[in-house]
C-alpha cells in the first residue's frame, strides 16, 4: 500500500464522522503491542517482517529493554472499506477512515495510563 500523504490525512481529519479513536486493552503479555505493530505494517509504517518484533510504539528505551509497554502511545492509521453499491451500475462505495490507535500498558502498575487511554477512545 502506498504511503498516505499529509494532504490525504488533512482531508480525513475534516470528516469527523469517519474518525475513530481505538485503544488496545489487555493484560500484560497478551499481544497488544504485537497487534499494534501488525496494524502499523498494514499502513506501510513498518515492515511486515518486523511486525511483532519491532515494538514501534514502545519508544522509550526502558520499554524496549524490559519488553513491556509502560506509557500509552498513539498513532493515526488510514483505513478504507469498499462496500457494494445499492445500484448495480455503480461501482463499490469507498469509505475512508482515520483510526487513532492507542497502545496502552497492560500491567496494573500503569493503570493511570490505561484509564487515560480508555477515556480517549470511542
């Protein structure tokens, strides 16, 4: 998938009905950051080979060293849905979304980070 341009992102930001705020919540070591990496790979932000290994949203050095998320991190992703038209002659209908994804910690010691991420979500 080609990279989404900044002009496209600005266009998507204008249609607030097509913006979703999503937080990945689960207990520690249940794949939240791996899922986030996989979604980043679908947008071409990281390589598909590195998805699950890179821990892209764990940007702090101590998070990388310990292998756990300690601070919520967010990223905006492009998502497109093609649905069939109600009219046979029309082609598929393209609906584009801006997904604001928050990868939150899963350890109870960081519950304030989780609570903040959950409050920001739809």
